[in-house]
C-alpha cells in the first residue's frame, strides 16, 4: 500500500510540473499598449506611442485605424517601419477614429493593444483664409518696402557720384 501512495505522489508532482510548463506565462498582450492624443486634433495629423515590455521581441507592429470601435468598417493599416515607439499619422479628415496596435512576436503569436479614440476637427476655412491673406499682405508690404529702399539707395548713390 505504501508503494501506491508513493506512486501517487510522483504522479501528482509530475502533473503539477507539466501544468507549470504548459500553462502560458504572462504574455505581451497585456503589456502592449497604445497611447495617443487626448485633445481634439485641429491639424489632421498626430502621434501615437506603442509600448511593450520587450519591444525587441515584436516583429511587425501595425497601427489599425477604423471609424467604429469594433473595427468592422473602414479599417486602414499603417505599418511601423523600423524600430520606432512613436509613430506620426497624417491625412485625416474631420471625424472620430479608433486606433489600436497589432504586433507579432518571434514565434508568430499575434497581440492586440487597447483601443484609443481620436477626434479630428480641422480649423474652419474662414480662419485659414484669413491667416493666409494676412500673411500675403505682410509679404507684399515687405517686398514693396525692400524695393523702395533699394531704389532710394541706388538713387542716392548716383547723386554722390555726380557731386
């Protein structure tokens, strides 16, 4: 009877060891995080940051952008070229966008980050045109002033030679 008890103990220990090695340890999925701007974006471009416990083990990092939080429609993908943690995204029109990061590790396992909501609302057209025309008036005034001063300098130089 003692032999069976000792066999049972070895089997139990073997089972515990197998479970220890088979069960997954903490993965990068929980540590893959995406952060982005919290305020409303006025320019149409912004920067997002991807963080993980060990970024060197991630092969491909892609930023996915969708118009709904479930990523079912209008999904665009922006691959991160190189070993970057901060990625600038541009070319967004007015609207609300949902972003998440997707990455693969060296074993080919895929990880998905949290979802970040970004709202883009460009400056109004009247404001952009007003600033453009103010700049145009300043530029024309500067060029006209330079031409007038140059003409006066040339004219005064010619009068000095005649005297």
